[in-house]
C-alpha cells in the first residue's frame, strides 16, 4: 500500500476561494477582451469593403450570461445596408426587394454565394485574435484576483 502526503500553500488556497466567484470575474474578462476581436474583425472585413458601411457597423456586445450559466459576448455587424437590396424569399413577398442586413453581407463574405467564392473573414479574425484575447483575459483575471 502506498502512502502519499502533501501540503497545500495557504496563499494558493486563498486564491482558489476568490476564483469561486466566476460571476464577478468572467464578465469583466470578456468585456475587456472583446475590443481585440472587434478590431481584428474590422481589419479583416476592411480588406473586402465596397462602401465600408458593413465594416463601420461592426460592434461588440457586453458580456451576457446563458441560461446554463456560461458567459458570452458577440462581435458582429449591426443594422441594414443603405445601398444593398435582395429579392424576397418568401412566397408572400416574392419578386419584391427587401433591405439587406449588414450581417448578411458578412455571412455572404464568409461562406460565399453561388456567384462569389468564400472569403473566411470571421475565421481569420478569430484565429488571429485568440492568443491576444487569452492573454488579455489572463491579465484581467490576475489583476482581479490580486495575484
């Protein structure tokens, strides 16, 4: 039979106790790191701009909480294009034109259309942002916990 004995540093235990308050730290970490993703998303979308209104409409939300207890924030284009129109896809409005959402422009850019090849703007922005966002979140966590 093996015997294993160890002791835990008191400062470590104290920091674990502070970590338990995720509801306090997670929104702060997310809110302070979202500008990094927003900046990279704008930078990537700017490479493919026509009028620039979709790029100008990109905004990030504040951290929110899911019904399952997780946290999230969104960086996305908002509003409608002033110059973009599309044909209605519903039977009721078939043949009429509807305003194009800026988010739709980003989706068409990311995944392409039957007439336009895919240009992964979101994928590249997320990939480029990940290390910086994680570093920023760690920095905020360390500052909030006091380590």
